[in-house]
C-alpha cells in the first residue's frame, strides 16, 4: 500500500479509516445507513478494521464500552445520523459514567442537504452532547483525518471519554482526504500531592477507609492497597459499580459499598476518615423520602487523593511509600476456595455457589444481575483469578453488549454474562452479533419474570401494599419469555435449567465449547 | 370519588394522573423505574388509565406515535430518567416528523439528589430538546398538575407536537398536588388566505400539481381535492411519507412522490406550478453526489396555501369554492378491484397481490416495508377502505410499535404491520407487548435477510462493485433470523411461508383470529 497521505484521490472516508487504524482504533461496532456508505466502501479496500455488525445501536455502544474496559484503547462505533446515535445513547451514558473511551462516528446529511430539513435531519450535536465529552462536526474532506485523530485523543483522556465525530456525507465522499498519523496520547493528570502526607497520617488512625475506584482496581494496584491496609489497619472498599475489578485467588480482595441504602449506611457508619483514590464519595443510587442521600457520617472527613482522571498507580505507590508499607505483605489476599457443591433447586445462594464453582481461570464476568446477584460477590471471592465488570451508569441493557466488546477485546478469555431477564430484553439483539462473531460468551439469564428490583424500590420510596395494577406493571410473566427460543431465533445455542445439577452441566458445556451459549435459569 | 382538587393529601403523582385523565389522556405506554414508582402507585387507586408495559422504551414512543395518528389525541409515555428517554428518542424523532402529539412523562432524581451526580444522573432536558417542541421540569408537587395540563396543550398544537415533562421524584411523592381541569385546546392556525385566489388561478392552468400532506389526507379532504382536480385538471400527489392516508374503494386516490430519486425527479418534472396543502416542497430523502436535492424543476413556482400546522380542511374547502368545484364530482374515485389471485413462489409482485386481496374492510396498514413494499401502493389501490401509515422520520424500527398504538387506539379494527426484517429487529420487543395486550395485529416480516435498501444506496452514493466486506456489513444471513421462534419466544403465534397459497392461508388465519400473529415471508 502506498503512503495514504500521498494519495491525491483519497476521499474523506478513506482518510478516516486510515487515521483510525494509525491511532490503534481497529474495531468498529456498526449499524450503518446511507450516509455512512462511503465508510463501508472504504473498509473494502483498506484492510485492518474489524467491523462488527449489530442490529440495534445500543449493542454497538455497549460493546464499545466493554471493549475499552478490557483493552484500554477505544473502539469506534459507526452510527446512522441522529436516530442511530439516539438508539445508542443510553449505553453511551453507561460508558461515560464508567470512564470508557469511545470514538463515535456519526453520519450526517451532506452539508447542503441539512438546511432542507429532510425526514432524517435532526440536531445531531444536540443529541450527542449530553453523553459526550467531545463533539465535533467535520467541515470538509480535508479535515476529516485530523478531526478523527483529535477524537481518538479525546477518547483517551483518563479514565476514558466519549468522543462523537459527526461526518456530513460530502466530507466522506469528497476527494482530498488527508490521513493523520498517530497522535500524541494524553497522560493522566498528577494526583493531589499536597494531600499525600495528610492522607498517610489519616490512614494510620482508627476508623479509616481507603475507598478505591477505576484504575485503582487493577491486580497490581490492589496489591499495593493491600500493603497499605496491612500496615495502617485501614479498611478497604470499592465503589458499588466498578468498570473493571480484578478478583479471585491470589489477589487482594475488596468488597463493594452495598446498593441497598440501609445496608450501605450501616457499612459506612464506622468511618470518620475516608481517603478516595479513583472513587467518589459514596452517595445513594436514588434519593428516598426521609433517607439521607450522602451515605457517609455527617462528621466524616473525606479526602480526595486522586480522582478518576488522575494517575492512580502513582497515587497508590506514593501512599504506600508514605505509610512505609512497601515491604509489608498485603492484607486480604484471597486463598483459593470454592463453596461446597450445591444440589437441589436453584435459589439465590445455590445459584451463587454453582457460578462460583464454574468461573474458569482468567474469565471475564459481565454482571448485570441486579437483584439476583447480591450473593455473588462473597461466594465468588475464592474463585480462580477473573475480571468483574459492573454497570456504571445504571441504565440497564448494558450486559450482553458489554460482553460482546469484552470478548472481542480478549478472544483468548472466556466471558460469562450474568443478567436479569428484564435487563437482557433492552438489548436482546446482542445475541445475533454473538452468534455472527462466534464469541465465547456464556449468557446466564436469571428469569425471575419481573422487574424485581422495582418491587423493592416501591417500598423504599414509601409505597406500602402495592395493588394489582402496580404489581402488574413490574411483572414480566404475562406472557413468560421463552429464552431458549429467543436465543435460537438469533442463532445462539440455548437451554433452560431449574436445578443445580442441570445448571452445572450447562455451564460446563457453555464454557468449554467455542461460540456463544445461553442458559435460562428459572428462578 | 371526591373532587381530587379538594384532597389535601394528594401527592404530585396523583395530581398528574388526575390531570392527564381530565384532559383525555387515558393511555400510558410505560417502562417505569424507581423514580416513577409514585406514578405507578397512583395508577393503583385512580381508575381510568390504561397502562401498557413495554420492554424497551422505543416501543413506548413508537406506540404513542401510532396512537395519535389513529386517535387524534395524545397518549402519554412514562420513561425512566435520561437513559429511558434516550431509548425512546428515535421513535420520538419519527413522531415529531409525522406531526404526532405525545406527552412524555420522564422521571428525574429528587431535586436535592441531582447535584450529587449519581450514576443515573444526566442532562434530561438536553436529551429531550432535539426531539421535543416543549420541554419542562416541574418545580414542586404543587405545579405538577398545571404543568401536565400545559404539556397536553403543547402536544395538541396542530398537527401534533412532542411535549416532554420531567418530574423530579420529590415533586411526585410530596403532598400538595393540585389536579388541573381540562385545559383549552389549541385550534389550528388559519391557512394563508392571501394566497387563495392565486392558488385557484394556478390550479386551473396547465402543468400544475396539488401536493397534499398531513390532515389533507382524510377521506373527506381527499374528496374535496378530487373535486378540485376534476374541475381544474390539476394533478394530485401526496408526500412520500404520510402519517395517515385514507385509501381504498370509494375514496379519492392520490399517489405518493416516489422515494428513488431518479424516479421522483421524473415524476415531478412536468410541474411548473405546485400548490402545497399540508405538504412540504419535495426534496430528496438523502443527498447523492451529482444529483439535485430539490426534486422539482428549477423554474417551478411553489405556493404554500397551508402548512401542516394550519387548518387544512378550511384550506381545501376554500380552494374548492374558489375553483367553483363544490358541485363537481371528484376525480380519481377508486372502484373496488382486486388483483388476480397469484400462485406459486413469492416475489415482490405476487406478494403485493396477496396482500391487496387480504386487506379487510377498515383495516389499518402500518407500512415499514422499505424496499419490499414498492409495489404495494398500486396493487392495493382498489382494496376495501383502509388506512395506511408510513414512517415519517426515516428512523427504522417504527412499524411494530406504531401498530401497537394503532391497535390500542382502534380496538375494533384489524391492524396489518408490514415490515422488513432489518427494521423489525430495532424494536423487536414489541412482540411481547402485542401478546400481553392481545392486540389484533398481523405482522408480516419480509425476510430478505439484508439491509436491502442499503445495497441500492451504495450504488446511489457512487460506490460501484462493492466488495465482500461491504456486502457483509449489509447482510443479515449469518446467522439467519428465525422469526417463528422469535415470535413464540415472546408469546406471539407465528408461521413461516414461502409461496402465495401459504401466505394467503396465514393472512386469513391471522386476520380472523383474536390477538397477534406473525408471518415470516421468506423472500
């Protein structure tokens, strides 16, 4: 291939593909339309971009989220105008809250066509802005390459950002494209050095918590946190939602701040001093009448040593030195341990035990189990090393798409996707892309046939004794979803289980074979 | 029930439900979350609101679109925070472009919680604005009733508008709600009387087109247009996309401006004078390199007698008088006529014929057939009276949701939903709500296993000889979707057909039984 920059006939779309590839963006989750056809055509003769077709854009953006968490570099999405972007918006919200970097390429009408207000015309920048850190509309084919490089740069601002590049179709089809070389990538900002000594002092005192989030949860950073905990006696916790948490035997264990507000208040009550590294001060997921929104004590001193955008490894290393813990063996290192083999019917405890026993070494667990999963964390503590991903933005429907992204980022690892039935339905089209790409994903659908979390929330917000109309609006049993037929309709092998032995066998099958499997777990 | 306005303990959510009911909004398409639980609870003890649960919010907003088209008054949607709204955004785009009135009720965190930037916090007004004509966040429980009345009023501005009311959860749960009575509804603005004489003169000249859209396409208004055409010799056309077109034997027929750009240019070339009533001047759906975006002659005189927001019946009546056509029998009245009974394999022509023969009297046809449906309009011209709905915003995935809304608006009528397989997948969750509500909808899935329209568009934008990677990104055959299993997984009866006789039988079954049916038409 000749140097693309010297090709006088390169169009804007070709300069875009060359630039993305030069900047390490070589995966595109896509659902293209007319305005994106030149990008599609460019992929034909420019090798190197893996294009993953999805049937609804929420799958594309959720996959890009999962991809970034596992790869550390962004994927691109290719979305059709404002409505295509809109379909992907809620999983971009999740990605934004999780600190994932994503490069959205959004088609737009040709510049001259926009003022005509055609049926598909919309305010694309307006739609993109609430979920994006960076929004830009290319002005000409000549600038597309530089714009794309800037988008990648924006996406790589720590911990990761949403960059939305809007491409009027004439900027894609016109000649004069200029591919851009690899751009300088941003480095994380420094942590708050001025707080270091105070943080070290505080941790050595009683009733102190070191609260971790984001990139503080890598294996290496957890080990450092374990040394600090061993030396100072501070407690360790992570946020409720973690973009990526390394867990399992041989690693330092951190629990999560619980979701249920009363339990969270209880867990956090002892702490008069809290040091934050990559985490935010704990608040309620929702507000509830008559309950506090801030989960920590009124008199708690909260000290941010490093926020999510800072160099968290540097912060932990410095704190380790400042507490003289560098030679201290880490606390909370997990010993390999599995729950006893459960038998009989599936309930939340036996379910947790079967899953814990099934997690393969080096697995990626994508968790959108909502109510069903509350017992998973303690049960899986001693499983072989694995990576656990939570939903960080609270918009359900992230799980199966994120599993796709994780599987494409890490083809050598097994992916387990744990999801409620209600959650899975938002982006059920994911199953087809799993089949198409033959991804090693085992999906467990927890079929409680209700929005069970809302039954609890109804009580939390003060609604006692809900009547039949309210309960009906939270129930998914009329008709019951048949997940086996659902999966097979999109080319995914599936089975339904209702006891521990059957679940064990199904998990074993799913995790050893190549390609996706769905297991409907009847609760 | 006591007068709700006198109830001192009414909360904001209750005042909202009372106000919606008092203003004729008695259907709610919903996918609620924690922040909407007080609305859900209010429905328990306030009778009169039909709540239709959906599994993804695009179904809710598309259903509200279809409902308004058939009922002429808005339904409400109940959506969970910014991400729930975001999932419904693309079908709100379609509703906005189609002139449908929708009242969105969007939950928000309690006012005090918003500044804490919880996981689900987002810029809800920012997300709503690009698809809404009216956006408002309630300030207190006291104002919720008045805000809701204003939202209904905004939704009823002709031809129909998107109103988005954002309800912080404390405004829902706090006492002090004040239900609002029925509000004065807006009336359509007057048409452009100053243009009337000129329009009448123009129509009597040669090479003149009367182009109709929106509410000009009712049975009665079409009859008037037919008189004008008979008297003046002008031609009649409607826009390519019509929110609601009354068709069939005994009614005045109008063709549509074609979608394919070259054919559209050809059809519009003769017209030197065009009078618009409820329609916009014809433009291309997309821009294509080297082709015009404006589909009419450069020298065409285009005269807007009434835009979509004006009183179109008044405009047509006045024009009829001004052309002395009130006593003239209408032109283009359709005689009952059916194509011959086709046999053998299904192709685009035999498919159109079978469908034309199956349309029951008074049916509602929701058309998202994209490429497959290009032969449907002439074939179905002489079918019994029926109503035809098009996608007006071009964001695919509108068909099955709109069919739900139409079926709920008109429980006494049969609904046929004609949709491509690619389109249907965007909002496939619709099938479950059809089953749950036992709606009389017969869904035909045209399974060509590709985004076939994009194959044509690839050529239109100048891409010759697409290679295997490009074609693969437009193909849905790896794996093939099994629509029978898909439908059954969500409780909908289904079958698959590949010849005319089987399709005829399946249509007959589907249209005579109660409840939904899906027919996969293999192409």
